[in-house]
């Protein structure tokens, strides 16, 4: 009878040791995903590296996060995953303005004032000679009126070309 109890105790101890070893081994290989939202790519990569994780860029989107920072991540922060896994991030392209005003035909000074009031940055101004439009008049814009984007490009008249 003692022999049976010793064998049963040894089997139970073996199962217990195996279970504890497996639990320690598996849980030692997991980590919690940090919150990467609002971090630039270098900061996000460093945080993941410290946790034994890797970064994967899954694209870009317009968002309220500053341009060039993480706007979304997968899996979300707080999730426990195995070390060595990838965390997907979507980078922010900044805010997308829903509608650009029609500034064609207005003076460049008026356009600057309108765009500043709406916090729309001017990305580029190209000045060309035009027989049709007076000097300092906006001839064209990109994106077109009623389209979205985050900055505007303008073509402004230099007036008639002198001969």
C-alpha cells in the first residue's frame, strides 16, 4: 500500500512540477502591449523593443493625432502577447479638412486671410504671367473647391508679361 502511495505521490509531484514549469515558461514569454498612440515612429519602436516586441507599419490615415505619430495600433494597449510578436501601427497624416473654400478670382492677400482664419496651410504658391487675370489674383487651387486635404496649393497671376 505504501508503494502505491509513493507512486501516486511521485506522479502527482511530476504533474505539479510540469504544470508549474510550463506556466513559468509561458508566462515569462509574454508581455503587455504599451500604448503607442501619439508617439512618433522612433518612440513607438523603442517602447516595443524594450518589451521584446517588433513594430509593423500598417499604413496611414487622417486623424486627430499629430502628423507622423501613431493614430491606431493592433493589438490595443494592455493586451498580453508573446514576446517577439509584431504590433501593427497606423500613422497619422494629421487632420483632413473636410471642405476647401473656393478662393479662385480673389486677391492673394484676401486668400491668405481666409486660409489663416480656417487654419489651412498654404503648401505651395506658383506665380505665372496671365493676360486674363490681374496681378496677385488667384487663378487656380489644388485641391479643388469642396474637396478635402490638409494643405492647399495656389497658382497666382503675375499679370501680363511685359514685352
